[in-house]
C-alpha cells in the first residue's frame, strides 16, 4: 500500500514529519533511483526502493499496538542505569522493538500504550490533537466547588498555562476524596502538580483511560494487543482533531 514519503520516514524513526518534509523539499529523498521533491509523493516499501540521505528504508515490519496495565514502582523508560524495574521488563518475549507512548510516573499505575508505530505515537502525544487521558486521583481533603471550577478553567504550572481539563469528585473517603480528572495534554507530573497548586496533594494516582482505551480485563503487569477497530478509532481521533484545528484556523 502506498504511503506518503514523509509518513514513511517518520514511521522509520528517522525524523519528524516536518523534518522529513524538509528533506524531501531539499532533494534528499529518492524513490527507485529518482530524486523526489514533491511533498505529495508516496511509495510502497514492499515494492519500492526509498533512499533517505543515502540510506535505504527497510520494508516496514508489522505494526504492533499494545495496551499495558503499568504497575506501581516501575519506570516508563527503556532502561534504567540504576537497574530499577522498567516497563520493558514485562515485554522480554516481544520480538519487535516497541516504545511507550508517553510516560507514567514511577509510583503511578494505569493504562500505558506501547507501539512500534512512531508516527501514530507522535500524533497521540501532540498537544494540538488534544487526546484525552483520564485519571482517578485520591487526594487529601475535599475540594470546594470553586476549586473544581478553577481546575476546569486551566492553571499555570511554573508560569506556563495549561489547557482546561475535566474535573469532578467521584466519591469522598473520610477526610479525603477521589477525583476523576481528564487531561488533553501531557506535561511532566501534570496531575500531581495541579493538585499541589490547589492544595489537595495526590495520595494515589491511576490512569484509567488513554483516549478510548481502558484497563478492562487487565491486571497490573498484564498487556493485550489492541484490536484493529481500536487502532482505527485512535486514527479517527487524530483526523478529527486535525480537521477541527484546520477549521478553527480558517475562521
């Protein structure tokens, strides 16, 4: 199947799509011995020879998409010099080279996607696409309605504004409570820092959803393959976000 060259290059992990487009415009990409400078050009790696800056792109391996229930006390990284456990310890039998889509803190558990589809991973993490991530947070105290409203409107973290989020009290637990929070961007320690700003620090944190993907049927440390429909839904989410962004920019 033919795919646009910039997407093939990004999918191979050589560059971002924007950088790939620059290489194409500069004449650094060849297809079957011909230099290509048109951004709309496409190729099929199963039958075409694509060279990028003199390097031949190998045929793309089968794409893999996994949903993983990340346990606590586990790093979201490929390797830790301190030899602490990482999420990759749970995928030693997976032959394909896969990567986490974003991060979860060491002591945060919940849904984490892993894939070898670099282009989709980048799209899911791009704040412009506003892919929702939903968390269940146990916090100290019970926020007042005005505090919840403040969280919904967006706060500033280290002087930088954050996007508005969805927030509600799920249930109270003695002097504390559980909040359901949905983000549309992913800053470092986002939930914990927001809760610290409003003076309701996080006691325990769990990500229940990444976009449409949830933890159903998984126990901590277990993973499953996404269905074709789930992957298609993720792609539709990105396409919808781009169309919305394009529509807003023309108003």
